[in-house]
């Protein structure tokens, strides 16, 4: 392998990839599996990394996007739901996550992916543009439209109104 090792400092990369995947799949166990698969592929193909095409995070997120897609094609096994402790704070968080997850599921794959890259992987619009081979202003417009569609879905569901106001406070 010639050149730069994209996995020489894996810890921050692992956090970013996991955050993106968790944002996309909404299941901790599945997110861990997909993140592991992402790094397994990255290790297998690390000699294909080209620092001139982008940084290691963008390269790994490209692999993660394919792993998320591949996972969506696999048949799912039903897992038992675990009920959290019934404190008000935990209950509010669970309601928020369920409402957000349901709202995200109504969006098209492109919107979900853009929102996951921006808020799950915490990429800037410039980084997303580079990763998706888009113009930066096209990413800004697409993200704005995706947030508008998400907000409309959240506001259209009576139990999700507190979620929508929390998202508005967070700039979503």
C-alpha cells in the first residue's frame, strides 16, 4: 500500500461513521453491525483510498452508504423491543426518537441520506457536496427542502408537535 493510510487514526472515524449509520438505521445493534461491516470493507480495500479525491471520512462514509443500502436489501429478523425505565426524561426522549424515526421513514431515500450525512455524520455541506459529487448550493437547497418535508411530516402528526418545536430550536 503506497501513500497515506486512511485508517491510521480510526477512533474519530469510527465515531463519525457510527453516528451516520445510527442516524440512518435507528437500531443500535444494526448500526453497530453495519459500522463493523464498513470498517471491514475499508480494511480490505484500504489500498484504493486516494487522498486526492477526498479525506478518509468521506471515503469511509461512501463505504457506509453502500453498507446501509446493502443492509436494507437483507431480510430483517424481528428483535424484541426493550422498554426503558419510565422516567419523564427518558419517556420524552423515546417519544422524540420514535416520532423522528417515523417521520424520517416517510421521506425518500435521498432526503434521509442527506439528513443523515448532515446531522448524523455531522458533515458540512461542502463535505457532503464532495462526497455526493454535487455542487455545494445544490446540497444546501436539497437539505433545506428535506428539512422542510421533515418538518411538515412532524407537524402533521399530533404527538410529534413537541418534536417539531425541539427540532426548530436545533435549527432543523
